[in-house]
C-alpha cells in the first residue's frame, strides 16, 4: 500500500512537472508571431507592388526591381528569424526530455531503495 502510494504520488509529480515545463509563455511565442506578421505584410506589399507595376507600364521598372530586391531581403531575414526561433524551441524540447529522463531515473532509484532498504543510491 505504501509503495503504491509513493509510486502514484511520484507519477503525479512527474505529470505536474511536464505540464509546467511544456506550457509556452506568451513572451516565447511573441517573436515568432511578429516574424509571421512581418512576412505576411511583406507578401501583401509585394502583391500590391506587382499590381501597381502592371498598371504603371515600363516607366519606373528599375525602382520596382529595387523594391522587389528589398522585399526579398526582408523576407530572407524574417525566415532566418523564424528558423532561429524553431531551433530554440527544439532546444527547449530537448531540455524537457532530459528533465523527464532524470525524473524517471530518480523514480527508479526511489523504487529500488524501497524494495531494498539496505542498498545505497
């Protein structure tokens, strides 16, 4: 009975820790959402620039090409920001898995100690 109670309480602590660690705070999701908003804005500007250049005709083609290059550079910078955010999320997930593994090892050691009180950890 005592072993079962300890095991259930250990599992409850593990679930509580996992749910606390996996919650994504607003501050972590804001940079990614801002980058997505910038990309959508750049896409809309590119669409508007394309429509305007089609109505303008051949005049100002060089200016439109320069604007298009600037938009592409901004798009690439936003993609780099998104990739960096994804890499930080992957690192966070790896840390969560390592924490879960450590907790499971601790639970196993506690179970071993309960089964054989003369053993040391």
